[in-house]
């Protein structure tokens, strides 16, 4: 609980000082001319820090967050992902924010149909997400097929609906202050679906929360009903359901306050990698093959999560520093940096580290080589100004 409180405090002050500028993610937009929604949709797009420096083979999971029109709560969720990514608690992800407005929010999350239309609004949203948006992210933004959906209130109902329609393609479903008894879904149909093992050929994690205030009462009642059912029923081996009641949280607060703890739990195996290294492995006198052991940790985490995970920049820099400066094992430090380069070959700061490590080894030839590499990578960047390039090049003067 103390950790959660600390995260909330940090996020509060981060949002004040930085507004909507994130440290490890961009703050862009993505426009899609949608056949199913019959309009051009403008979405929030946040790509991770390593994206523009990554190898072709490096892929990222997809996190889709509904209700990005909320100017106060949505940035809090992105800030929480930003912080957790930086602390290596979760892997980097491609984040999409889907905004709604007063005119379409009910239509796109309900069985309502327009005149002479064979599809309801919620069916059109489903097709937009899985036939247009996700394929585009996989084709143009190096996204893999690991998908997380986050919704609140009516869009939490959308997440619940999509759980019963696309469970083979969804990996993590997060329904905050959600409900079930609304067409085209019902709470009994939802229970029946999640208890059928044939609907979950892959690992599926379902998180749902509600606050304890009076305005959350109806959501809390339905959520507790589903939670009790999950607890008393023999559920499919691939299905994991987690319900949390957030004491004193009102309706809008529950939207963003739930996110950090859920993401930490969903990616607990990923966070354990660096945790185990710092508090167990690095305390040993010797580690026979540290690079192979770290790669094995990534492989085991990938197996547990059901998706191939990438090392975090914090993994690479922290372990390289531990071996290079604390254990005085400069070659292993270099090997960790070079492992990072396999995933993110154009990331300039790796070259800065190699320059210093080779200096310590008195290998001036290799140090000079990586100065040239750093210079070339900085000068080839298209995302920064010439003035910024000049400033970065001072790092190797």
C-alpha cells in the first residue's frame, strides 16, 4: 500500500510539472480513415523511447486505452505507464488512446443501430479495432499481437463485450467501474462465456475494479457478483480474473487510480527480472555466464506472459553499471551494452557507455570507433534540430 501511495504522489507532481510531455513516450496523434466508423478518426499515439532506434525484429505490445478525451485522467494513466516503464516494472508498449464524444460514446458502446444499418455501434467499434487499428499498428508501428484493452464505465462495458467476442486475440482486459447488464451483453452471458475453457486457448488476464462511494454502488454490485462467481467456479486454466475494490474512490478517480497497481500485477514477472538480479544474483561472488543467464530470464518471462519481451533500457544500463563499476568486470559490462544494441542498434547512448568502458580498458582504438558511431547516429536523427545535435555531440568532445 505504501508503494501505491508513493506512485500516486509521484504521478501527481509529475503531471503538474510536465503536463502532457512524457519522459519515455511521445505525445503524438494518429489519423485513420475508417471504413467501419465511416469517418476519419484522430487517436492519441504514444510510441516508446526506443522505437526509432530499434531493430526491425524488435516488436512492442499494444495498449489501447479508451476515453482519452478526459484531459485530466487520461494523462495520469499515461504518466503511470511512463513511470513504470522507466522503472522496468513493465515493458515498453505502443499506446493508443481512443477518444469519444457526447454524440458517439453511447452509440459505439451499445447495440444501437443507425437507420438501414446491419451493424450496431458496438459491432462497428469492434471491427474498427480488430480489422483496422490493430493491423495498422502491426504493419506500421512494429506492434506484436499482445493486446491490452483499458476501459472505464461505458467503455469498460465495451471491454467486457469485447472479452466475449475477441478473447483469442486479447491478452489483458481491464474494466474499471464497468457493468454487464446492458444489451448486447448480460451478466449471465458474461459468466457463461468466461467459464468456458474453449474460449481461452491462450493466457487471458481480466482485471476489474470499482470504488466504494455511493456513485460507484451499482458498478460495485455487478463487479462483486462476477468476482464471487469467479471465486466459486472452476475457471479455465488460461483465465485469471482479479477484482479490486478501491476504498473511497469516486467514479472518475477509479479510472486512473486503478491503473498502476493493475499494470504492476499484470507484468510482475517482468519486474522480477531486475529485482532478482539486484537482491539475489549480484550478491553472489561470481556469476558464470551473466549474459546467458539474463537472456534466460527474458525467455522465461516471455513464456510466463505469453509474448516475447524485450529488455528494458533500465535493465541494460543498470546491469552494465553493476558489472563495470561495482564488480570491475568491464568485459561483461560491454557485453550487456552490446546485447542492448541487438534490440536497439541505433540508440546513441549505448555508444557513450562503450566509449567509457573501452577507455577504462585502455583500448583507445575501440573508444575512438564508438565516438564515430555516436556522431553518425546523432547526425542521422530526424527527430531533433541541428542545435540539439550540436549539444549532444558535446558529450564526446
